């Protein structure tokens, strides 16, 4: 059944400083870049824009600094169609991400949280009524972990689907996993959480999904990049879905595009598998374009892309 309630995204709002180079530098090495751009970003903001570009109502809860980066980020969210009434401006710097993109499309990222670090549980408490009226809630780990924990408690208490992107990887309580409706790690993150820390050998995808569900996550969407996604639902079914065959230019926001697409699919009454297929198309388009938020496709573009790929998504 289709849901008309807005999606709420609680998360980071950053500015991405992006350098493009032939290959990633080694430790201690300097390489020349071929291009540099400044884009609006942040995992939270990216996911909110993904939802908005797909034509679904979305509200953002987050914080920016009182600098030019913050003002620009706020403006870009508004222009994308995101409701920013619950985005607050703090004294101090905004969040920044320094991103290196190789010719292959692969990337490495350093995030300095800035104002994102001041998004506290108390701020969520102020907006409890707005959160409880959400159709679904999206979150990530570029904001304080105690805030994410409290958000999970709210969603669990109110029966709201809670979709958590557990990146960047951090030590999480078992209690948080039990609040998660859908956990959306990549394989590196999934291995980290399944093994309770770094250093473990990379797991086979289906094993990783099972272990994360054993920790308490109801459903898992294991994002494998060009290998697609493995979906583990609450009924114990595990299904692998292939990625679309595209030429990647910039994979920075692929995961964020996927999460936004998956949430929209669920809100439109699609099953988890159907929503994951739809989200894979959203992510597939995003990697063919540079930048994070600028790469997010519209619903019309996704529908046309799916039709051209001869893949039916109902």
C-alpha cells in the first residue's frame, strides 16, 4: 500500500571538495589532479536530495555552520525540493568532505564533521512530533552515535521503518541493531560489523547478511557496487540482484542514491526486492555523472533508464 507520509532524513550536511586524478596517491606521494570542483554533499543531504529528485516529499533534520559553505548547502537543499524547516544554523564551521576520485570512478573520502557533530538527541526531542509522523526515517553515521541511537529508539517505539546506512563504520551497540528495519552497508562495513571490529577477512556476502541479521537487524541490503546488491529480508530469504551495466564516472554518492531510491520504493508500496531493483537503477544512473547531489536522477530518468535496460520494475 502506498504511503503518503514524508520521508525524514536525519544526518550530515557537508560540502564536498573533489579532486579528480588518474590514480589514488600512495602514502607520502603527491600526484597531479586533472580537475577540481565544489559540490553540495553529506550522506544525509545526499539521501534527502535523492528522495526529492524522485518526486517524493522529504524533510531534512541536520545542522550547518554560519559560513558560506553552510549557506550554500542550505540553498542547494531548498532548490532540490527538500523541506529544510528543521535544518538549523550553528555558530562555527560547516561539515566538509575532501574527496579524491580516480579515473576508474573509485574514491576515497575524509570527512570533517563541523556542525554535524552538534546534532544532539536533545534536538531530536524538540522535533519528536515531526519524526513520529514520518513514513520512514533515513540515517547515517556522520552525526553523533548517541543521536542515531536515540533516533532508532524513537522509530522502534513509534513503528516507523528505520533505514540505517552504517557508514562510516563505527562501534555500534547491539541495541541499535535491534531498532533497524533495513541496514544498508557495503561489504567492508558489513564485515566490520559482523566481526565486531576491523581486521577480519572479508566475508562472503550471504554470510555477512546472515550475521548482521543475527545481531538484530530485521533486513539487510548489502551494497556490492558493480556486483549489485544482496537483499536479506525479515522472513529469512536472501536474494542477489545484479547491478546495471554502466560506465562509472564517480561513485561518491552511489550508496546514497540507492538508499533514497529504496526508501521511495517502499513508500510507493513496492516490495523489498522491487524497491531494491528500483534503487539499483537510481544508483546506476548516479555513478555515470560527476558530483554527489548533482548526480541524483529524477523519477522520469529512472523510468526511462529501466525501460532502456529492458528490466521491468513493478
